[in-house]
């Protein structure tokens, strides 16, 4: 998310309609309002900050599932779960209510020579996966590994690409241990150059990044791994505060040594693992 995204949270648009995509995925369609000022990042996994009623004090990052610049309409899909301001708002949203939004940015950037793509996601990242595969050209080859709350949360995607999907029902998503990292490792990768995109729980993202960067030895332009959310966040934050100095010391040491961005991330991830976070 670019810093200037924080400058425009006074933008807002009204809810035009709502629909339940699957039992645990709610779609909110915004139309009009300040959407005339919105400029897409051009990346299909683009995310923006949303400011929720009544006062906009609660802000969360969400994927733009669909953007129609001609109709000035935007779809945002919310994974519905117990707890959380955003999930409660989405479940009860009604036409006419307004939602604040920011500028957007994204990460999805497969190399030009990628002959295949592996897209790995839990429920929070399923909207991004849907938009990615629907925008793929017919020449593309992609496999999706998606972890959903229930069997009924599986989705159908219209795409011209050669697409295969592995669904994992009932694991992860705050309900139990995630199987995504193991499933990604076990997927039979082609011998040709590829690209991996992952988004989901933060600790799982570290495991996936470690596999790609260290076990496989891939260069950073071959993957994008993003932590969208953190399981048991309040407990994690409380524990983090007790070891904050250790984590920041590891980061600062890597920065002082002139390490590149990915090496600094390695140092922070290693410190998090040492402290049990």
C-alpha cells in the first residue's frame, strides 16, 4: 500500500447492492460517489483501505474483486466470520450506506517467461484469485490451491486460461491449522519457469516464502507472498510487545549491514521464529 493511500480515506461511495456469493462470502457493490476519482493500480490483486461506518475509525485492507470504470461500480468480497468490525458491517450492509476507501496498490507480477502460475489462497485471498484467473489470457496455465471454510464456499471462475483447482475444505481460515503451505510444496511443479502467488494468514505466508526463497532458491521476481491477516491477532500483538526489542534489533542489524529488502525480511522472519511468533 503506497503512503499516499492514507491521504484519501475521505473518499466514499454508497452501497448499491449486496449478495451472498457463498455461505461465508458476502459481496458488497459500491456505485457512484467518489468512485470517479478512483484509479485502478492495474494489478488484479489490488487492495485498498476501507473505512467503516459510523465514524470511519475502523480501517481494513480489502481486495477489489471487480472494478468497472465505465459504470463506476466496485465489488468487494468479504469473508464472513465471527468477530470483526468489517465482517459484521458487510453481513448487515444495506443499499444507501456509505463506505470510505483509499487509492489501491497490488503485488501480482508474473515474469514474462512464466509458463505456469501457482496461486495459493485462503478465504480472504479468494477474491483476488478470482480476479486474477478471470483476467488471464487463453495462453496462460494456472493452478489454484484454495482453502475454504466449507465445501459450499467453493467458487466457479470463468477464464480463458487452462485452469485447474485444488480445494481444501474446512482447514485454516481461523478454524484450525492451515494446509496451504504443505499443499503448495506437494503440488507437482513443471520443469519450466513459473510464478507463485500466495496470500493468506501471516505465519503461513512466512512458511511459503521460506520454501520458495530458501528451499527452492528462487529469485524474488518469481513469487509474491503476502500476509493478509494474523490469526489470534490480539494475543500475537501482546506477545510481540514482550520481544519487540529483539525483533527490531534483528531488523536494524540487517539494515546496518546493507542487506537488501529480502534479506532484511529473512532476518525479521528468523527473529519471529526464534521468539515463537
